[in-house]
C-alpha cells in the first residue's frame, strides 16, 4: 500500500513520471554500479523458483508461476531443490537404518 501512495503515475514500474521501458537494462545497470556481476531478471526468476521448491511448493504450481509449457521443464531444473527430492533413494542406501530394522 505504501508503494501505491508514493507512486507518481499509474505505472507499476515508473521512472521520471513515465513507464520504465526496459526493466532488464535497469537491473543490469544497477548490478554494474553495485559491482555485482551476472545479475539479470533471470537470476531473480530462478531464485524465486528455488525458494519455492525449497519450501515444498509443488512443481506443478512452480511451473504455472513461471509459465513453463509443462511441468517436466520445471522438474528438470528445480526438483533437486525440493526438500524431499531423492530422499527415498537415499534412504535405501542408509545401511545403518537397514541394520537397525533387522
């Protein structure tokens, strides 16, 4: 709500009373000035997806959020960040647990 009250225009992202023409250029330039290499809008998108996966958000929802054409794309890139990813496979190799069970 504070952002809406401080806004000078109806644009979601504004600069000098008008719409920002390229968010990418703004992010890249800001990163350059800050001395941080390799920052782009894609970095923010990827970071958001990683945080969602780590929090256990279903891949189908992450896929929809990112606008992927199918959930397979999302799973290939982000499944490894999910807390339970490969847990069942790792438990098979937990020989100490297997010995306790017998």
